[in-house]
C-alpha cells in the first residue's frame, strides 16, 4: 500500500505542522524555552533532514525509512495501564522503573516523583511546569540544534520525555530504568526528549531501553541531554531491541564537568536501522569517559555509531571500544571522532573497533579519526575486521565441541569483552542471556531488558549449556 | 588395530606435504615420530584430526577399522582422537572451565550419557589438575591466554586427562618444558596409559623417551616414514643426527 503523502517524512510536512501548532507546542514554555524552540525550528527549516550527500550520513541512507509513512501525534494517544504495558512485577523490582510508551511518559502513580533525598524523576512536560528554573538551567544547553536536522526537529517539537534530577552530593541508591516501548497499530513517528542532570559529587546509574512489542514500523528521533556535574559519576546503559521495521535515531549529548566520570554502554541487539549519535563534551579538566558498544546484526539490519569526543580541557581520558558481529546482509558503520583542542594537554584518548563478519555479504565501514591540536597527548586508534578465527575453531572442535557450539562460544567470547563491563550484576547476567539468545537466533523482540525477568521464580533456560562461558 | 594409515598423501594449496605415509598403531602401544623440521610431522597429526585446510589426495586412514575421512573434526574427537597441539591456540574470553565442561558434555552426549553434574565436573577438574601438578588457578583464566610456553603444554595434557582419549597424538609436547615440567608431563602420560589406548608422541628429543618409553620409533622424512625401529633408534638419531638418513634416501 502506498503511504499517504501527508505521512511521509519530509521537511515540508514538519514545517507546516509546526506553523499550525506553534502555540499549542509552546503553551507551557517559559520565554527562554520558547526562544530555544523557535531557534531550533529556524535551524530545522534551514537544515531539513540529512541525506547521503553529507559526510556523516554518507553510508546511512534513510530514504526507505522516510518513505514508509508514519502517523505523528502531538498528544498522548490513549490512557495506558502501566502494569500491562511494562509486564513487570513491580514490587519485586530492584530498580526504579520509569516508562515511556510511544514517546510519552507513562505515569505509574504521579507524573513526577520527588524522593526524600531530593531526587526528582518523571515527566519532562510536568517538570517544565513545576520546575521551570531548574529546567531552564539545563534544557537545550547540551544538544546542538545547529549541526543536525534531527536534533533541531526534536527540540522544535519537544513536549514530553523523561526528566531525572539527582542533586549535588546525592548518590541514587538504585539504578533507574527507563523503558521506552513502542506499541501501536499504525506506523508511528515519535520524538521523546529526555533531560538527565547528575549534580556535583552525585551518582546515577541509568538503564535506558528501547523496545518494541510488535512488528509495526516506527521511526524514533530521540534526543537525550545528560549533564554530569563536577566529580559526578554516571553509569549509562543504552539497550536496543527493536523490530526490523524500526528506525531509531538516538542522539545523546553528555556534558562532563571537571573530574566527572562516565561509563556508557551501547548494546544493540536488534533493530532495522539504528543510528547512535554519541557526543561527549569535557567541559572541565580531568574528566573520564568510557564508551563501550556491542552490536549483533543480521538480515538487512543497519547500525551506525557516530561518536564524537570533544577534549576541550586538559587531563581528560576517553576510551571507545566498539565490537560487532555481522551476519547475512547486515551492515555496520563506526565513526569515532576525537577532537583534542589546543589547551587540552595531557589528553589520553583511545579508540578501537573490532568486527566479525560471518558472511561475504555483511559489510563494515570503520573510521576512527583523531583531530589533534596539541602535542602533549596520548592517542591511539585501531580497527580490525575479520572472520571467526579458524585456528580457534579447529582447536575447539578437536576437543569434541560441535561446529555450531564452537562458533557460538567464539562469538560470545568476542562480545563478552563488552558485556563484562556492565557494572550491575543482574543486568550483566540478563544481557549475557540476551546476547546468547541473540547469537542463537532466539531473541524475541518483545523481550525486555528489564532486570527482574530472570528471577529464581522465572529462570531463563537455554538448549546449549553455555552458562558463564 | 586402532589406527591404520595406508599410503597417505596430503597437502595444501596444491603443495604435497605427505607423500605416502604408512603407519599402524595398536591399542596399548606408544609410538614416537621423529624427523627434521618441516618434514610433515605436524601435518600428519592435523590430517588425522581432520583439519580441513589440508587436502588428502590419496590413501586412507582407518580408525578402529572405520574410514576417518568421513568424520567431522568433532566426531573424530568424540570417537577418542586427541591432538596435543605443538602451538596451542589462545582463545580470549573462553574460560578453561567452561571450555572443558562444554567439551566433556558434548563427548558424553555423543556417547548417550547425561551431562556431568556441576559438582562431579569440578571434582574431576581437581583430580586431573593434580595429575599434571597444576597448582595455580589456571582454570579460571581464558584458554591459553597469556600462558607461558610450558603452561600451555601442561594445559594440553590436562585436557587430555579430562577427555581420556583412545588415541592421543602429542605434537612436541616436550618442547619448551623445563626438566621438572617434562617429568610431570611424562608422568601424566604414563598414568593415563591403559591397555585400550595408544599414544603417538612427536618429538625432537630422545630425552622425553627416557620418561615415556616408546614401543616403536619412526623417522618421518620428506613426507614419508623412512625408518622404523625400537627405542634404540632414538638413541642412534640423538648421536648421529639425520644426515645418515638423508644420505640413505639420496
Ligand atoms: N598451513 C600451511 N600452509 C602452507 N604450508 C604449510 C602449512 N602447514 C605446513 N606447511 C608446510 O608443510 C611442511 C611441513 O610442515 P609441518 O608443520 O608438518 O612440519 P613438522 O615436521 O611438524 O616441522 P617441525 O619439526 O618444525 O614442527 C613445511 O614445509 C611447512 O611450511
Ligand atoms: Mg611440527
């Protein structure tokens, strides 16, 4: 069926939509926020959507995704039952769960939770009304609306999403789990906007999952701004398990104040087209950022990781380690760009990207790129792409291990270098399970990354005994 | 007869390495294969184990009367063929414990046995570690990763002990071992000798054969076994080198 022209993703559609709904969109904006919105709209009007003539989009062609046609809603579509959508047994949860359905915050009890220790979390729309000063201080200060049409579009239409605020000196006692579920009967375009603030000397673990529940096509344009205050610690997980008809443009902007520390884990298990824009700005000296990525792709899946690390201050260290296994006709792109500015002495920046291609038709384009304006730096980059090691295969099979199991062992071992970096034990276990299932071709897209899904009452089981390989 | 190799020709990329090997090994025997570098000893071991990069162009290999060529690498292993590698492969991310548990259980499954319960498996590991005097916690580490040359060789014998093969081919397991390790490895082999199994040890040094007494010694030269004898042949080679054999062949 040909999609209705009105449903295609075009610059004109969104310009028109914005102009017709300008007042509605800005209804709760403070003057400052309304200004950000208007500027972003101008920016989008100029930039439009990226295409393959742009260097950073050269290998990711969105035309097919754009042309599928999508509904786009400026209001939440239905009342939802939190328990039903997030099939979690909430009382047993060891994490604070906040949910998004089709891009809208879903409230369990109240739209904004204010915990005794000063932590605020819940709906960004609600926070805008209730804490305008706090929002103004951070919102829109990290995302760059001038560089990319998607980010500008998100800011122009920004309404809801998740807001988390951890005040100075507070360490969030539990990981926060943000589950973003897409579940709709029509093709859907969605644009959640998240803002996370971790104060000075504060700490937050955030598990951010993008899941789909059916095979309907969707196009997500998610923007997340994350501020980590001086000496703050952020442990960030991005888990992607979407259906093959989904397109996800995820842009995360980290701003790291002096001595702030970040571990970010990008785990892409499934998805039609996944594009991760990851930007880290060192906004003070002695920050540290580790960005880990693992992607397991097959069929015609496409994953594109674009990492930009801006060493704007001295004495910061960054480390990017991305690994991928590509089967059938899948494709991966890795573009790691490290910028070392003139004043950023004693910078230590490392990048590595390793890939295993299981077929002749799978493809990888890997481009680690260092841009250095200072002599006093330590930088390294490397990328490798190859097949499963035949010597290792022979060794394993010579001990009686069947070919399929041997392949599985080697693939899992390859992925495990990234999985073992997961600091939350239950999550690590869960992701190990999911990676094994994925490698065996048994992962369901409706399977959530929620931690408690593998409990003593509901153990996960596998045909091949590969426990704790 | 456990192993019978008849007129075996094999090579790689059109280059012939084995040029008519004949060898017979019975249960209960120990055979030593010696010979200059590059004459095809490791190739012979690999071909018996089924390594796919080598093409067998003529001849046959019978194992318990069965044509080995028809079996996959893993099925040969499950039928009891073990190869101790000259250069054991490092496999980061796969722990020895899980590697061995997977191997032991796949072999058991092939034989129609249930998987070994976790406790029994760990006890078996401990017992076999003692056999080769592995005291350190090697087993929690990734397979061979960062092991010293000697540790890798000990680890091969440990795996052999775990799998209890019927035909063990040990390719230069003595190379790179210090005197104590050599004794430990040899003791390990001797303790595993049974009337129903056999060992083929490939070595360059007569020294090993002081510990593992061979029933037969063969010289592989330019892809063929050109001389066979008792253990005194090894002593003669130690004394005279290979020149006289090369001359005989010329
Ligand atoms: N994968 C390979 N590709 C090409 N040539 C090979 C390969 N493996 C072995 N050869 C060649 O086959 C010949 C025999 O090698 P092999 O390793 O079997 O010798 P060897 O008798 O075990 O020697 P050494 O005593 O040094 O271990 C050598 O010339 C070697 O270069
Ligand atoms: Mg050799």
